[in-house]
């Protein structure tokens, strides 16, 4: 059974570094959670290192700008690893060819910017679906619409044998009080239809490789046993941590607030039932990061 804690400080001295999810943990898609910011600041003041590990399809530089707009101060984190950077690296190495159909918004176009770490990158051209050799999906055209609206295009793509590169495995997020569909929902539908989807964010290994690399830029040789993964998604953050053999802290007041009976803290019985249904066992649980 997951141990319910009251604050991060109860366990933080056991870890040299933390991989911390953003949406649902540090901010709600609109503004920062003050208690979460304070908890991470306090951890860093004691010498801990914080790598923000996010399924955002945006490059690290764009996430930094976004955090500033959400009033998440830069003194509560040390580095950032994004699903977008992990997926961009694969795209620029030719994972879905050089002519791609782009599914996403204008705000996510920085995904196609060059990366210094890639030698001899593939020159990517965005083209209509009928001319594409692959698909790049950073999100829905309209996050309020169910991914099923894309079924005709996805069926055509599957018949052409196109691979879909998913830059954000999240299925849903809550922007304030509004629930939105993410790229993961489109990739999930494509896979169900018989298409091939390539994932690069949590819970899949590539983003953890990137997170360790970003951590090593600050402090090399920190073992996995000294890293705590924090997040509110059992299918992404917690399953990813389990797959990487990392201890984890589940934030029950995010996506699963209703299922876990979370007001300030989860209802123990509801939490246990929910985790059993999801077949996951985080090391610790807390209502909200604080």
C-alpha cells in the first residue's frame, strides 16, 4: 500500500534529486500552485536538485517561457526535460521521414525548430496528409473536440502505412476547470485502428533518458535510488517511474481527485481502491504537492 504523507519535507532528505511533473503538480495550466513552489524551493535550499519532466510537446525553451507566464519562478527548479525535445530528436533523426502531416496548433510550431544536439538532421517539410510519409502529432487541432473527429484522416493514414510520432502521451489534462484532449488520445485511437504510434514522453523510456541527461548536466553520477519521481498521472508519471525502477510520489488531487476522494488529502480507502484498479503502487501519495 502507498504511504500517505502530509508534506514533501517528510521524505525529501532521502533523495538527491527529483523528476517533477508540471501540469497538475506545479501548475494547473493557467497558474502556479504556491504550496508546490514553496516545497520545491525548500528542497533546493537543502541541496536537492529538481528536473521538471513534462509531457509538454514544446521545446525546453518554450516551456521556460510558459512557466514564467504561469508565475512558476526559476528558483524552484534546476533543469527541464520535455516530451517535445525527446520526440523532436527522433523526428530530426528520421523516425517518420522528411515529409510529415502535422496535427497540432500554431503555438506548437516551435517543435520543428533545429536542435543543436542533432548532427546532420533530416530536413523536415510539413505537407498535406496525402503527400506525407509520416505524422507528427503534438496535440489536437481543437483540444475541446474528441479525437474521434480525426478518424477519417487516421484511417487513410493507416491504409498508407504511416507512422505517427506522438509528442505528448498524455490523454487528457485539466486547464483550470476545463478538461482537454491531448496528443496521447489521438495516438491511442490510431493504435486501436491498427496504426503504428511512436511515443517519447512518460511513461516511455526515452524521456527518462533525457531527464537523466539533463540531471547529469548539473550533477553526474546520481543513482536512480536517489531520485524521486513526482506526478499526478498513474498511466504516465507513476507507471513510468515503476518502469524505470524509481521511487514515486503520487499527487492524488490532480487527474484522479474525484476517484481518490481528495479534498486536501486522499481518502485512504478510495486511494487504495483506485490504485488497485489501476494496478500501480506508488511509494508515497499526497493530496497536493506541498
